[in-house]
């Protein structure tokens, strides 16, 4: 029988928090050649059922939780959105989540859906991920949980929680991998044109995005150029030339905008590229070190230890695709 995947939405739910996971499981069905043996039965539920307005204005047709009585629900995923902070004060909804938590094989939340699980007392003593903007508020409201603001998703004691929006796709791919294996999860990721199937412990923001946010748009073109020339020597003079500034002016302006030196940003982007290569390929470390601009394995190892607290080989063992 297909595993029943219920995505619970509340009024003003974030549409992608609902549709992202839903589409992952639906795509798993699309890629299954045996149409009489589909792996999943995904659908959207709400407390009362019927039409439900998302925060984007799109209306979803939902089943009611009461209609699920007697059905074997495999996974319950609680979607986030601006409506969850109001919904957490709905005693009937919170009680329903408590009741269903003991009847499903897996329980998960996307983004601020963690508020509802926390309000139901299901996250006490657990490590919890949520959208970075909600992390401090969630921790303040629920001091018995441990909010970890960095990871894309976490699993603690069988309960999965994720960061916001697209992280729900990463979470769903991890759940599918848990069910159907790595190869099938990668097929789904490719079909969805997901650039990279991200591991849960990866930070919500890439080093490049962090710098682009901090530096506004002044150096966005430079960051893109750096990624295209990682194997080359990238001293401050060359970066300044690319930015159309003197070396001294560039170094001062970049540090003021991005909050770190150009050299540290180059190293961060190189580490990010090396991480992707370690996760997605079996290429020798020396070739990855060369192509990412470290020169040799030892320099790459020192950079990983300094930034991530782990050597490249251990990182690959933990996060490699196969």
C-alpha cells in the first residue's frame, strides 16, 4: 500500500511549505514505472477541511483531520507560514496534533510549523530547526527546546524539523531517501531541477549568499567571477582590478560592506565549492583541492579544520551521496 503523507496546513500557510513537500512525494510517484505500486499517497489536510487560503492568496482544497480517522497515516508534515503563530493558540488543533503524533510513523515540520509541534509539547528536549528569522522567537517562547538556527533540517528522536520555504524540499528528499534509498532521492532531485540535494547539517545560507547580503549588491558580480576562477591565484590586487578599484580602496570598502576581508571570502567560497564536490562526487581529494584553488590537500585540510572543525575526508564520509 502507498504510504499516506499528510501535509497539515493552517490558514495563511506559506504555499511553498505545503507544495514543496507535496510535489516531492508526488514526483516519487511520477517516476515509479509500476503504476499499481506507487510509493506514496500525498495530500493536504487542515483542521476542518475544505478550501484553505494560503498567505499568497492561492486557495487549497484540503481534507479534514477528522476524515482521517481509521486511516493509517505514515507521515504527518506540519507546514509553516504567517498563520502558525495564531494557530498555535487553537486548542482543538494542538490537541489534534498531539493525538496524531502517537499514531504516525514519522512527524515533521517545515519552517514555523515547529511552533505547532512545540505548542503541543512534542519538541521538549529536542534539537529543532526553523526559519532563521523565527529562531530567536521560537527559543524565547519555548525554552525547553533547543533551537539550532544554522541547519537546513534536523532529526531528533524521530521528529524532523526544517528551516523555511525551500528547506521543506530538502527535508522531503531526506525522508524519501530514508524510504526508497539514495538513488531514487537523487532521481527526484534531478527531476525537480534541484541544483544540489543538500545535507541537513549544511547551513541555511551559503558563504556567497551571506556575503552578498552583507555587501548589498556592490560586489555581487565579483563573487560570481570568483566562483568561475577558483583555481587561479586570487590575491587582493587581482580582485581589486576586477572590481575596478585600487587595492587599498577595495580592501577597505569590501571589509566595511561584507564584514570580512577579501581573502577570507575567497577561502569561504573555495570551501563551499569543495564541500559540493565532496558531497556529490568521488573525485580524489588532491584534484578537488587543485580545482577549488587550495593547491594541495594539506592547505584544503587546514582550511576545513579552521572553518568547519572537520577534515575533508571525514566530511565526505559524513555527507557523501553514496
